[in-house]
C-alpha cells in the first residue's frame, strides 16, 4: 500500500478520511485508524471520484 494522505481541507481536528493510492486503494477514518480500512481497486476508486464530481 502507498503512503496514507488526507485532504489539505481537513484542518487540525482530524475529522476526515485518509486515502492510500496504488493498484489497490485504501480508505480509512483518521480518528479510528485501528478499526481497519476499506480497500477497493483503483478503477472502482476512480468511479467513486467521477460520481462525486
């Protein structure tokens, strides 16, 4: 898995999700990292982003 990143718009309160980009994309809650992560294919992640736009 690649390096975990969070949005620069998240601020200092850690109320955000983090994303690790790669062939498999990981998504996790910044406040509950120990709870695990959701993993999806890069193609599925691109589809999510396209729908959000």
